[in-house]
């Protein structure tokens, strides 16, 4: 997975703001997206032909992926290519800044690529057109089949440079693919690139599967499977396809999630009508009971430092969100608003907890601080739940279901994303209906 | 005076229409649900003559109603008579709750049914439970009626 060699001929200009270089403020909504021109990458004519790859179109394709990534953030406005004024190879050497400013671009991305000895060598630059300066120059080498990832890595580097935050384009989404009528749904584990490409199905659909979640290295997924009609938490190695049951529990285990260091899985274990939270160390196989309460305790999620756990419990009579120390002590209820709360997930930045709220028959995705204060509801709908964080903690992905008629028609389940600003709500394309998304961390760090 | 009488008449007519419509809604509700719990028979199957296979629950609840307890006593009697039968109790929730909470809720509902069968003399060894959460609706509609039919625990013969 980490086969991309980042040959860092990195010329970052760290003395930036003193020169008034362009920056994008991502803490506000998308009031004023930055106009950016993404020139097609120049394809070196000496490039080798690779089977099943249209080498001569590769530069154009990569630039299109970068544009789509930028557009999806709501922070950038990629300009139409037919207005571009300079040939890609010439612009990449040194753009005529005043010409690009004429088409109202503030930033320009240029690049070139060469396929030689079955390796793809890519070079790109980001230019500040207003200050007439190069902001980033980077080159790297990889296998030609990785060309889509090249586009995502370029997008991440530019996003990082312009916003000051790490990107989230070179990532994947694990989810549950859904087909068939609502009362006989066939569910499979699936994985795709963040932009909806390279979908792979990891199970065949013979048994019900739910709630896949990545570990921090993105090699493993933990999920719930009804294999042999015994609902248990499983572990799947994405590369090898090897699956195993997590632990040996005399009953249903569910709601799994990795600890931030990837060493443990935390989950619910239900027995005799009571669900409590347990963790299992994947190396020592040691099981630890964390909550002990006659109510339902589920949906646990660690804080990024591993010191705390947020979870869902109905010990007050109704579903609410709680935080405790990761040994189970100092349990504190943090939601007190009107309505029910579920699916708490701690942000990778540690500052916020995302949740699902149900009030007066409507479903909301929201965020609040980890003490429960500052609740903000981002989106409201007939049914939606299960937020998952982008690795930079700026975007949430979740699933949404539509109402069905008396025959079950009209039902659909789709993935959506929204910025934590509450802006930029958009649907993610999936090959089939989809639910239970889990956003990976960056594949190349 | 005449005018007053006319108003009075209108009032009576109006009142009686109200009364009739009130009656009809009350009657309809009585067929389907009481206090959020399904009381109809539309989706019910029978384990044996006069032994319904399922009981229904109120939203987010796993408490057995009087009718549910009656159904489960019939199941217990039938199970005591047929000692070689083993069962699985499937617990279900409606689609109006988060997936993971509903898995726990389904498990709790199946266990309320199991516990009640055990107090009426059925050995726990003969009873397996499984929760499907909201994954297996019997009625795929998005309506209060469908939801009430889906909040259920179903006793299924396992052998």
C-alpha cells in the first residue's frame, strides 16, 4: 500500500505569509472559493507505452482528478481549461503570470510526467499568480498503475500548502454495499477511493455484514458479520483477505472500533439482554470489561490520545452520549439537549465529537465539544446516521436513507459528506446503494 | 330566536359529525396499535394452532405488554408439551433508530421473551436468541404501522 516513493525534491517556501502569499481560510464556509487553474500535466513524448493505459492522455486525466478533488472541498473554484493561455510544458517552466491573472486565476498548478523503465515520474508546481511566485515544487516516482493516487497526492500537497491543514484525498472509504429489496437486503463489505473510483468488494454477500472500520494503518478493517448466523466482530486484512473472529464471546459482539494505536478493538458484547463495552488486545488476546451497567452501552470511540472513550448509553432511560476514562472510570453524561443522541465519534484532532441526534422524528448529524458544549447541528433529514471523520477532522461522511412507500419502494441508502462548517453538503458516488462509511487515514503520510 | 335555533341545529350537526369521525379514528387505532404497540394479526404466524409466533414492542422499549405475556404463555405451554423442540428467538427493531443501538435493543427484546418463557418452565437450554436490529423488517414501508409491526421478537423453531 505504501509503495509510492515520495522522492522529495521539496522546495517549500516556509517564509510564506510575510510576502502575502495566497491562503485559503477553511474555518469559514465556502463564501469565496479560490479561483485556481489546473493545467494538464505535460506528457513527455519519450514516454513508454503501458498496456491498458492511454499514456498520452494521462496528464489531462490527472489534472481532471485534481480539479474534481478541489471542487469537492467547496474551497476552490477550478477554472475551465478552454480559457487557458499557455501550453502545459511552457507554463510548467515559468508561467506568464499576467496572462493567467487575466482569466481571474489566483493559483496555478502545472506539471509534467514521464514513463521510463516502467516507472511513472511526475513533477508538479503550485504558483501564486498574484505574488508571481512558486509556492510548491515536488516530484515523485511510482508504478504507472498508481496514477490516480498520484493525482490525489498532488491534491493533498496543494491543499496542505494553501489551507495550512493536511489533506484527505489520498484516502479510501470502507462501507457496506447494499442491493436488493429493503426486506431482503444483500450487504457486502466494499472499499473505494475517496472519489468513488477503484471499488472492490471484500465479501460475497452470503452473510449480513455491518459497520466496517479502518485501523490507523489502513491495512485492517474490523466489522460485524452474521457468518453462520452468529453475529460477531471480525477482523479482515484487506491485502491478504484473511478474516478472523475477534475473541471468543458467548454471545453477540458488535459496534467495533480500533484504538488509536491500533492495538486494541473496543466493542459491545451483548448477553442476557444487556450490552456492555469490552476491549480486546489484539496481541495478547486479553479481554477487558470496561462498562458494567444493566442498560445498553454501545458505539464506543476512543479519543485520539487513547485516554478517553465516548459511548452511547440509555442508562438515563433514553439514548444519550457519555464520556469516561478508557479504564471505565469517571463516567460522565455529556448530552442534555432535547432528543436522543447516538453514534458518538471522536474527531482525529481531538477537539470535537460527531454524533447523530433524533428529535421529533427527524435525524441530524452534528458536532459538539468533548464536554458536550457548543452543539452544532449540521444537517437534518428523514434518516441519516453514522458520521465518520476525514483524517484532517474537517469533513464528515455519513449515510442517508429515504422513505419508502407501502411496498417498500422508493427506499435508498447513499453516502453523503458535509464540512463541519455546515456548508458543502454533497453526495458521494457509489456503484450500489451504500451505508456505514468509514474514512481511512492518509495512505501516504 | 329562530336564528338562534338555526345556529343550535348547525351546532348539533357539527357536533355529531365530530363525534362520528372521532369514533372512526378511535376504532381504526384500536385495530392496529395501542400505546405504540402493534395489536393486529396481519404479520403473525402460528407455531401451532392458537400459538402466535411473535410479540410486539413500543418504540425503544423491551417491556412485555399484557397481550405479549399471554402469547408467550401459550408458547410456553406448547413448548412444555413438545419437549424435543428447540427455538431461536429473533429480536428486531424498527428503522427509526441508529444501527448499533438497534442491535442492542433487538437483543434486549429477544431476551425479555426468553426470560418470560423460562419463568413459565421452559429450559433456557432450549432457547437461543439472535438480534437482527433493524436489518430484517417484515414490513418494508416507512410508516408508523410498519414500524410497529417491525418492533418484534419472533419465536422460530430451530430443529
